[in-house]
């Protein structure tokens, strides 16, 4: 397989790395995180704007614990660099760009909609608990929305159970409930992963038997198996839902689903040109 980077892929790489460098510069020089403005925020957040459905795709995590963080953008752009050119050669630059943005927006919209649904019901649960606080109701609330607190605050919960009328315990439990809502309502998502997983799916559908040899595992692997591995991994991680996992696995899956739908549609409408 002869490899040659294509114009649209190259421009997307420049755009993503350019924004990444700019974000680091602004963070260091002005102490402003532009992801707060251009990342995708929850419907219930004051920072949500419609344009974020597009801009979040070009934003990446760039600082972590005061240090420059490179892994997020590198993994996404490396996959784009490897899998993108063949799709662009097959479709053309305009159609590939549409595909890239379509899967990215679709992934973001899906994750955003699920969050809005969950936060809406969480808000109702918090309101109900604030009206009727108690140890049993508190544990039931946490079991549905934030089990981490049960493990991290067993002593406080036990004390609340032993003295359910203690004003300080009641106030503490209410504060925890409010914090659970605030955390869910203030989520933000950045990264091109939805588009990248869409690119992976598109590649797997169009070039399933293309052979790749990894630098780390020097064994020939067909593209369809690589795509299946990433899809199953994302599904497993979504089901597992580790409390400290800040990766939007559902958005990855949504990107693949939107890619599947669009590729199938295009295959039936070969006369359509974007």
C-alpha cells in the first residue's frame, strides 16, 4: 500500500495542532483555558453555545496538573494521519471533510443529548431529596448517581444513619447532592475522537482487508479487525464506566454509528456528490 498524505488530512492536522499550540500559549501567558469557551458544554451549563458542536472537535486536552499534555491530540492525529488519506483519495476532499465533521458533530450531539437527559432526571432527584432528606433516601440517591461517595464517606453515612435528625449531617448530605448535580451539569467535552472513530469505521467498511503491521506488534492485521477491536473496547469501557474515567466512550461509539449510517447511505446513492 503506497502512502501519501492528502490535502484535507494535512489541513486538518495543521488546524488541530495549530489550535493545540495556541491553547497552550494562551493558558501559560494569560491563564485562560480556551477549552472553556470552545469545548462542548452541557445544556444546563451557562457556557453552552451551539457553535461548540463544531469547535469542540478541534480542541484537545493540552494541560494536566500544570504540565503540557500531548497524548490526547497525538493519538487522534496519528489515527487521522494513518487512516484518513485513503478515505480522502476514495471520496475526494469535500466529501471526506463532510464525513469528518458529520461524525464529529453526530458524536458530540449524541453525548450531549444523553447528558441532558441524565442531568434533567438528576435535577429532579436532587430536588426531591432536598425536600425529603434522610439516610435511606441519601444512600438510594447515591446508588443511582454517584456511588463513589458511598465508598469515600462511609463514616459520615454511618453517622447520618445513627442520628438521622442531626442538622449538620442533613446539611452535609444536601451539599453532596447539590455537588453531584453541579458536576454533571458542568461537563465539557473536547477532542476529535468522535470523528476519528468515524474515520476508523469508514475505513473498515470500505477497505476491510487492508493489511497493517504495527511497530509494537509486528503481526499483519486486517483493518476490519482493528476497527472491531476499537469498537468492542469502547463498548466495554462504556459499560464498565469507571468513576475516574474522563473519556467519553459513548461519543466514540456514536462516531462509529454515524459513520456506518453515512457510508451505507453514500453506497446506495453513488450519484450524490458533496
